[in-house]
C-alpha cells in the first residue's frame, strides 16, 4: 500500500481538470484501497467485471477472395480499467477526472465514446462512486481471450486452440472491440460459442453467456466516428453482429447531409458545428437493436502530413490541386535513383489511396531539366495536366511539355516551337482544352493553345520585353486572364505588375502596381481577377481587386506575419486564402470580413538549417483547403536508396489540409 500511496502522490493533474476535484478523487481512491486491503482475498469482485457480456457473431460468407466464415465479436468489459490499457491501476483516475459529472440521457446516449466505459458502477453518472470499482479490482488485468465451442448449449465445452491477445483489440469505437474468425468447417460442427477473458496471473474470470449462431438477434457493439470536423465528408461504420439478412437505419439528428441512410456504412457531409443526437438501428428476423450516440461536429483543424522524403532534395516547386473525387493531389520534381551514384530528374505525381499516399514518376527520362515552375491543373471533366520546361541529353534547347492524365494514363505532349521556356503556368478552358503561358530566355511572353489535336503558339509580349513567370486563369466564358511582371528595355528594369486579358483576338493590358517583386493571382468565385502582391521598397503587402477597368488596393496585415504573396485561392463563399512562407514557418491567412485569421501551421525550425519553401494552395468546390510545400534541411550521414552516397541536403514534401480527411 505504501508504494501505491507514493504513486498517487506523484500523479499529475490532467489538463482541464480542477486540482481540487483531482485531489478529492485521489483521496477517495486511497480510502477505498485501504478498505479493500482489510477484506479477505476473494480474487475478483463479485460482479465478475471482466466477464464478456456483449458477445455476437456476423456471417462473412459474401467476402470476395475469402472462404465462407463467421466472425465472433465482443467488447472488452473493463471493470475499473477506465483508460482501457488492460490493467486496473491508479492511472484510471485520469479519465474518471476528465469525464467527471457526465451523465447518460434517457436513450442511453453518453456525451462521448470515451464516457461509456468509465461508469464503473453503472448508475448512469460518472461520479466519485466510480472510484470503488478501481479499488475493488485494483491490479487485475486481461492478457488474452480464449473461445470455447459446443454442439449443445449445455456442453460439453471445448477450448479452441488459438487465443486472441488483448493487444489485438480495436480502439476505434471508443471502447475496445475484438473479433475472431470461425471458419465454415468449425461452424458446421458446432452451433454454440462463448468467450473467456484470461489474466496474466491466475485469477478465474467467468465465461460469457453462450450464443447460438443459428438464432442470433442483432447487436451493435460500437459506432465510429463520434466526432468529426464541420463540412467534412465522413463514412460511418457500426461494429455489429446478428443473423443475416441485417437491415440498417441511420439517423444523424440533423447533423449531416443526407441525414438518414439505410446503407451499412453511409458516407455523409457533416453540417454546422454542434452536438447531435444520432442513432443507428439494426434489425433482422430475431428483433431490433438500437445504438444511440452523440455526434460532435467541431471546428475544422489543420492536418499536417509528410507525403514524401526526397534524399537529394526537390528541385522544383510543389503544386497542389483537387481531383474530381475531392481529394488533394500533388506534383513536384525529384531525383530518381538509376544506378550507383547515377540519378535522373523526374516529376512525381502523388495521390491518396484510402488514407495512404502513393506516387507515380511521370517523366522518367534522363536529363529532365530543373526549373522554377510546375503547374498541376484539372479540367471540368476530371483530366489532369502538368506543364513545365524540360530538356534531354544531346538536345541543344529545352522544350515546353504538357503531360495529360486521361483515365489512368499520362500522355506526353511536346509543344512544337516552344523552346527555351522560362517559367510556365497552365489552365484548362471550359471545353477541356489546355492553355499554357510561358516566357523565353530572350524575353517575351507566349501562349500555347491546344485545339483540334494540335498546338499553336501566340505572342502576348514581343521578344526583348522582360517578363516574369506569368499566372493564368480562364473563366467560364473562355476569357483568358494573365498576371505577370513586366520590364521595358534597356533597363535596369523596374518591374511593373501587369494584368492582361484577351478580348477576341486582341490582348488588353493594364498596369496594376509598380516595382513588385512577388505576386499571386486567382479569380474569385464570381470570376473577378484578384492579385496579392508586395512592393520592393517597404515590403508592404496588398490585395488588389479589379472592378471593371479599375483596381482597388487594400493593404494586408503585417502582424503577426508579413503576408507576402506566395499563393492565393478563394473559398466558395468568396473569402481569400493566402498561403506563404517566411522562411521558417508555413503561414495561412483566411479572410474573415474586414479581418484576417492568420495561423502558423508548420515550421522548419526543428530541422538543421531548415528552410520552408515552394508553397502552393488549392481550394476545392466544397471549401476544402490544401497547401503543399517542402522543407529543405541538412542532414549528414543520411543514406537513401541502395547505393546512394551520404547526402547533405534532403527535402520533405508535405501537405497541410483542412476538412480533407
């Protein structure tokens, strides 16, 4: 008891819990343990807290590539093991304190999936009375489960050869759930099954009540998820058992669209923030089962993940765009290992397969040129396009290329006459035809257009006029909008921010601002051109909106970060979204009326000589936001693929997203 008392004294107060409440619970556990120590040893408490009480099974004979079988399913009965780590200990005070005072409603609905297993005395309220089960079963555990079978409900019972370790339980439903396969040969010979929890030490737990797989009423052991972000697309699943056929009825309490479903695992779009009383009903020939849960729709949050680690760095910017299925896709430049100390440049295209990132090397020939731009776009019909400049060994000039994803295949278009490109940007028109704007080393600005299975080149600015890499957008009427920096010879150049649009066969030009080092361009949802830019002398950031032939300029915040112009997009509701890097931090600013919500999402400060760069932002038609970027850093003695020599520079290609998963 002295060791336990010392451990109780060292327990830290959980975050968000009043110290006075936690101290009261600690003292209550001390007193309960002292009382338990005075009692004669009887093993476990009389109510058999680890006895499986919810046992069921489901027929999985319709699974492809699998022989007919059943799955035996059950829930962990945890006694006082409120944190569900398999053993009753002082650490079980923490979830009791965090959820203290929560109660079940008249339908049996707890506030959260974690609440349901903390009501140890099962009186419907998480209170100081729930300290008693911790004391009563202190030190008891579950190490594994064994199954038993019989051809008659009266036995005799045979123990199966295999066991199910506690560690194999699934925690995704708020409580720990288990399953074990029963193959058809076994169920042909046996009709009744039960499960027994076994500890690591020699206590005896009671077996579960047996089930009859030929007469199984429906049972729902758990539902997931209970909590998701507002606006997110979510798929709900129920951990169920019962004789087939089983019918489902979901009701999300007004928190989803659609709000009801008869699918086993419905996919819905979640609505406004709040708590909703949700229910799933399961029915078969033997009855009905209801599971009531509280659906929490919370404020969206940022998810940051690494898409790829490139051991030799990423030699192009990243680019991100949403695919037709609403999931983000990325592209970047990389070095592909060929042979001992031999690498070839490639363009990588990454996409989600379930929740895992997969990528394909698209341009895998030797000598693909490094460059300062890379443009990933989608057409209205769902085709993807990638534009950039590239050269091959033995060729004198680099060439503009456009890779076109149709179905699952990428097709290469080498654009004739588009040689020595200097920066490029692309878009699809409303008919699904690609347009690529690019400059050249000797100056000028050009538009490559694909129509009727061929490419044509048009001149926007003549050779000799210096232009920075342009950005392009095309509206629903087919009007092409461009933004770029322009300088007249003989120099030195003061680069003016210039807007151009094509009116019939003619280009119309407008000066937006003077002496601009960087900008980002996009169309609003109502197809008005907008540009974010900074000025050289004072580094003032602005957002400029075009109203007919006039540009209205609005200064952007300088605190807590100077909102430079790396990338710009718009939410469907019309608010601007800026994504940028200050060298160390990924910063996202979202317009909110007259104010801006500015957040630092990720940082390169934790990496040796880390540098965060190559930022691009995309917004889906439903309002999802995705930001691609890379973190370059130095790491000595890093070995990559087989045969690679130690590399000093590495790059993480990363994605920050909100409402995308």
